[in-house]
């Protein structure tokens, strides 16, 4: 059913030579292992199954679907009771789409035998006339059945998120920005797509940027959940509350020191942290974060207090925004900032953690 997509050295070299960030991504990810489905009908059905679903969920449905047939053909699909297809995990909408495609092939509205003779744009135009096949589905067909090498889909959320992270954009790329990137990677946009998808698949987007992907990482089980700590060049750069380990642990001396100090903090044996920090932000954010470190253990400041202390008394809202963007919570104690009325407003690690930390510091935990 599947054939391995053969990637040539010239494709990799082109992407590396045309873009420094893509080069860093390729060096980090390494070789790509992707396959395509030469059977065009099967590939179209596969694209429908995978629409708007996480890979593991879609793959489970796909395996159940193909297991009910000796051979997946338009005729066999049309003759399958919808109840059987529903039991595979397909939605009613997707069942109708798959049967629409099957009927269109039987009625010769799509000639899959000759489709490879058409240009990408012609194929997309022909396929999208069938209900259930949008531009994204047609583009995935180009990649994963026709093995076309120059496809980068603006309709693909994973690709847009990957570009946003890779180039440190504030928002996902506009169509114009996307077009310029596509032009740069041409004629090997498909390979660029594979590497951009790896950003999410390998959790690379949980690092600050492409230059942070080689950060050292460790984890600590704490009373408020699993904590992920990252360091770079002997300094702490990030602390996150996570549900599970996202990266292979790569501890160093400073991470071990951070873990020990955090354990002491949670046991009530430490009030202050003596750790080197790499604080990256705007000048204003840096002022706010440095001021947060001055808030004594067991005390709370309002946003107004912080604004006054950094000599910008009218910047309460901006202080709140900077507080929420603190990348090293607990060590930089943004949990000690509360609303003017004493309410526990806003905390990136969820309010229950903020409440726990404040109670802990006041011996109420």
C-alpha cells in the first residue's frame, strides 16, 4: 500500500542553502521518513479520513476502515452500509464525502488513471469540484499519492504554526508572507512541508525559538504538578508546568542546582533562589521581571505597586501583560502579584497553582 518517499541530497542542500533557519531545523531533525500511497483512490480516501484530526486518532480510524475490505475500491465503498463505516469511527459527513468521491470515479467525473498528466493547479481545480475535497485535501493528494515535490499548503494549520515558530513571528503568516517563503523553498516545497510538520511532531515549538532547540532540559515532580526546566550556556531560560515529559532529559549542573533549590522551596526550606537566569524580553518586560524578584517571600504586590516601583505608575495594564509572559515562574515570582482588590487574577500556570504557592509561602499549604 505504501512506498517510501525518496529524498535526494540536492533537495536538502537547496533548503539548507536558501534559508539559515531551515538549515538549523534540518540539522536538528535529521533524515525524514515519509511514505506515499500510489493507489490514487486509496490516497483520496486517506486524505478524507485524516481531515481535521490528530494523527493517532485518524490513523486508528484508517486502520479499522481498510481492515474491512479485501480491496478498497469505489464499488466496494459504495456498497458498504453506513453503519459499518460509522463503526470504524468515521463521521456521517466523512462517509458522505468518501462515497461522493467513489461515485465521481465510477461516473468518470475524475479520471485517476490520467490525473498524473496534469499540473498541480489543474488537479486541484478538478478535485475540488467534488463535495468533500477542499484545497487542503487536494494538496495532500498531490504530496501523498502523486509524490509531487513542490507543495506547501497555506490551508495546513501545522505548516503555518511551524512557520510562525521557525521565524519567530507574532502571528501566523499572512498569505503574502507565506507566498514569499514558498517562493524561497521552490522547487522543493514538499520537503519543506515535511520539516515544518516535524516542529509539532517533535515538540520543538515548546522551545522559545530555533536557536533554543539544543537547550538542556530536566523535569521535577512537584506538589503542583510536573515542572519542565530548560537551561542554556549555564543559565536558566525557562520553567513550564507540563502534563508529561515533552523532551528527552538532558540535565546539566545548573539544572540540577535548580531542581535542588525548587525541592527546598517546596519543602519550606528555601525562600530565595540563587540561580543565574537568562531573561529575554523587551526593556519594559525586563524591568518588570527584575522588579518581581524584589517582592519578598510571603508578601504580595498589586500591579499598581509594581508599576510605581519601576517608575511608570500608569503602566498597570502593561505590567499585567509582562507578568503573564514571565517564562521562569516561581523563580521569578509572578505569583506574588495580585489585583488591587486582592483577587488572584491572571496566572499562566492556572490560578489554582497561584493560590497554592501563596498559601505555601504563608504556611497555609
